[in-house]
C-alpha cells in the first residue's frame, strides 16, 4: 500500500490534520474520508471556494495518495497553500462566515442609525427654517390694542333716535371684571373651558375635537383656544391653510407671553364678531337687547355666549328660535363646567322664548333703503358718518303695528301673508316705511323693491289725462261692454250702468269708463301724465294701462299721488335730511328741490273732488277719517293677487299694499277692504298733532 503524499509544509500538514480530526470526532462513516460542508479549500492565490465538495473514495488498487479507512489526507493541489485552522478546532470556514455575518449585521445597524440621525438633524433644520419663514411673514403685532375697522354709518330718525348702524360697530371697552361673571363663564364653558390652565394651545381639547370629528365623519367641534381665536381675529385672515394655522399657533404663544389671561379674555370680549356688523359684547348687548353688557341677565349672557360659533345663524333678531336653542346648549355647558347649578340653568331657560328674543327693530327696511341711496349723496363712504333721516318714529311705530295686527287677525282667513306701507309728507319726505311684516324674517323691502300691478289705483292718472284733454268731473261716458281688438274688459261687479259721470265712474271703479276715458285722452297722454306725476317704472303703451296692468312699486305710486295733496307740485320721495361726519361737519343738507309743477291747479282741484267721492261714497269708505278731508283710490289686480289703497289729506299721503310674495291669489281681498282699514289706522297716527286742512 502506497503511503499518502505528505504535505509540502507544516501549515498544510496542520490544516489537513485538523480537518481529519474534525471528521474523525464526528464518529461518522468509518469506511471512508468525508469533508464537512463548512470546510473550504484555499487556492495558492488566496481565493476561497464558496462550496465544499465531498472527497470521493479512490478506487481500490490505484495510486494517487488515497487513504483507506479515513487514515490518509488527499494531496493538495499544486500551488495551493493551506490555511491555518481557526482557534478552537472545528471546520476552517464556519467560524469565519459567522464572524463576517455578524460584522455585516453590525455594519447595517450602524448605517441605519447614522442615516436616522442625519435625517433627524436635517428634519429639525428644515422645520426650523419653515417656522422661521412663517415667523418672518407674521403680521405686525405691536398694535394689538389698536382697532382697525371699516367706516361706520349711523342712521337716525328725525328726532335723533338711532335706527340702525352699518359697517364695523364697536361698543365701549369692557373688561372681564366690568361684566357679570356669568358672561365670561358662558363664553369659556362653550369655547375654551381650560383657558386658565393651558399655555395658549389646548392639547386635550384638540385631541377631543379630533375624536369627535372622526366619529361624526365631519367637522362638528373645533380645537382652537380663546387665545388662538384672538390671534386669528386680530392679525390673520380666515384662510384654511397650513401657513395660517402655524402662524396662529405662533401668535397664540406670543400673546400668552405678552398678556395675562384676564387681558387676553378682555381683548376677546371687545373684539369678537357677533353678527349684524357689531364687534364686542357691549355693542352686541346694545344691538340685540338694548342694554349694556354690564347689565345683561343670565339668559342674555347665554345668547351672547352662543353667537361665536355662527353669528348670523344664531342672531337673536333674525333667527330667535335658533338663538334660543343655542342658548340652552350654552346653559347646559355652564352646568357641566361647574359654573351653574341645574336649577339656575332651568330658571334662565324660561326666558328663552322666541317672542322674548324678538326685539322690535323699527324702521329697518327704511334704514336699508337709505343706505342703498347714500352713495348718491356722498360717493364712497371713507369715514364715519351720521345720517339724519325724515322718519317719524311715532308714525313708523303706528304703521308697523297696523300692518302686523291686520296680518295677524285677518290675514290667515283672507290668505294674505305680506303687506307694505309708506307715509309721505307733502314735500315727499318719507315719514314711515314698512317693507314687510317682519324684518328679521325677510329683509326684502316690498315698499320699494316689489313690482306689482296697481289695478284701479292707477286710474287717477287716466282721469287726470282726460281732464287735461277737456273733460270735466261731470262729463258722461258710457258704462257698457267694450272690446278693443281681442280684449274685452269687464267691470268688477259684472253690472253696467249706462252713461255715468267721470266722478261716479272713478268712485265706483268702473273699468269700461276708464278704458273709454283712456281712448278719448289717448294712451300717450295717459302715459305722460303718469310719468309726470311721479311713476318712474315703465308704463305700457296700450289701453290696458287704464286698468293698472303696468307694474310699479308702492313708493312710486304713493309719491305720484303727492301732487294731488300739495296743489300740483311733483316730488321725489326722499329719506335723508342731513349727513354729518363724526366730528360734526355737515357734508349734506336737504335744501328742497323737485320736478316743479306737474299739474294745473284746476286739474288738481277737480281730481280732489273726484277722489274725495271715492272715500265718501265709493269703494274707499273704510278709509274715512272723521273731521278730515280724505281722498284716495283703491286698487285690486287680477284674481285678487294685489290689493292697494293710496290716499291723502292736506298733511300726509299714505299707501298700503297687501298680497303674497309668490303672487298667489288672496281670498277676495280688495283694496277697499283690509288695505283701506289699515290705511285709516296709520293715517290716524300721521294726522295726530296736525290741524285739519282742506285739500287744494
């Protein structure tokens, strides 16, 4: 048996020996030589083979250094330098592979740590840069106590009482300690219960709001603190952007460092918007309740405390029912916050009735009309102004009461839901204007904005044109059926009287005679007369205008009757008497004016005779005023959709319209009925204090 080839050097001998020992110790196969999978053969170039191959047994009887029974070592390849075995015995490559794997794991771990630290540092740097940019772009905050606002306009009645304020209105400054404690408590219980404990941001409140909003699937609760609201209201816009929110937080932190909690709450009390153009608790208390914020009751404080969420929606004048419901929520919030006992809240809630919240706002439709016309007097408003008007508060109150009572008592049965009224002086000054039954429910001014068919109330201009054409009050025209083209107008009663005087025809509102009078005078003459007397709305160009088919406004129609009352002088209805700046400088003062004479005195005298007959013996008998000469005309449009009465004395001219906003027919309401009765009640107030005078 040949000897196994010896290794060329000691190192190789050691490696071979170690390898064999490892195999032998395994107690494996005694029939041959095996190499573990973890062993590696190293070439002379130092390269490592990635996979170990088992050594096959040599064929029996062949040379080549084969060993029998595991006793020999295969000859190393030529040029191969065997590696030293690792300390501790075992396979040569196994320990090294584990060490390399450990190094790789440690290497990746350190890399992750380094990358994480690097990203964190850069994130902090980027965050600081963004905050710096937001802070650099912050508005100036050194003038926090300075109020900047739009110019305000105060509208007063003829006696100086305030009717309305427009623009930004601020009340006198009140501190937290000036008002009853339940007023700030109502605000804090609803807006920011932890106000006195947080640092400007309420983390718990924000988290609670997020949970509530997520559950609701929409935004139902906010997380802004009082301090944040002050920052937003004073310095920022209401844009919903990240930049604005970050700036709000920065400013809130600044405010907390600059002011005490009581000072911040005082700023909030005086600067928060509370609807109707008013800012601050003092202005709101005056506007909604007519009292100072220093004297509000508990239920009033609850109403004010609930306004911040939606000032217009919870406005107690415009929406008293919603305001009452919101105030009850505020009272419950005060109970939950520990500032109110349940019995106190229940007692306060008893005052929260819709009628209790509905505060009278006399002349608001009129004030809106004045504001709509203000630009024509002073141009763009760039300073605080006081506008003194012609409104008579006593007559205004009487007109509003008369309209409200008529609609409340007789409106439902007659299917009448709306009304309007106007009272003018002989020079066209507006003494009263009612634009609807309730300003809070509808700001639409039916006295100046609603275009309606006047019906027979237009006939005075037809008969005035006939008088100008040569007819007289006693001239006869035939009351008989008439056809004009395809149009066959009929009388309201369905009866025909034959030849009758113009006076009787006007008193009884005979349609056929009115059409014949328009034919005789000519449509153009009728149109010119109507426009000359004061109708500014378009007038039709066919005979149907004789029956009042051309729509007009109550103010236009009433103003066109004024020449009958003043002897034939045209007027332009007006409501502004004087305008002053805040320092008292007069920049406008009414100095008369108007179209001049629009009717011959003889025509006016004849028309007054004819129109007096309407009240004494015709369709307007319900408008008679004992001891006064009264003249006027009723009017009813087709299907009783509109009912009018316009009449006058030598002291005043008034007009009343009744109907429905949607144009629905009434239950046979005529101008000589409910409108005439309402007109009488209004004119009783307008005549009070004036001597009885004959008509021209």
